[in-house]
C-alpha cells in the first residue's frame, strides 16, 4: 500500500510541474508557473487525502493529503525562488 501512495505522490508532483510548465509557456512568466503549482498543491492535497481516506478507511489517512500538499508547497517555493533569481539576473544583466 505504501508503494501505491508513493507512486501517487510522485505522479501528483510531476503533474503539477507539467501544468506549471504549460502555464509558463502560455504566459511567459515564472511567477504564474509558481502560482499554478501553488494552486495545484491545494487541489492535489485534497484529492490525495480523500483518496487515502477511502482506501485506508482511517480518519488519520487525511494526513497523507497534507503530506502531498507539503511537498507541492516546497516545490512551489523552489519555483518562486528560481523566478526571483531570474528576475534579478535580468534586471541587473550580469553579463556586462
């Protein structure tokens, strides 16, 4: 059962990153990609928690969804930090 949830967690992370990349390509903004991943963190956390609740049938299974949300929030923070660094590099044009 643990392998199933680990695979599902990886699938959620990859899916949110793909949607973030699509958002980046469409809007040409890393900030929109970070915001998309942040919104998907809440969505996938709730989906993961509800799915774990139905499969495990234990009220504490909802914490699985919170764990997925935590990893996606960290992922969103990393994308946001990359966006800030890229913005700083573009602003000061380090290539001078």
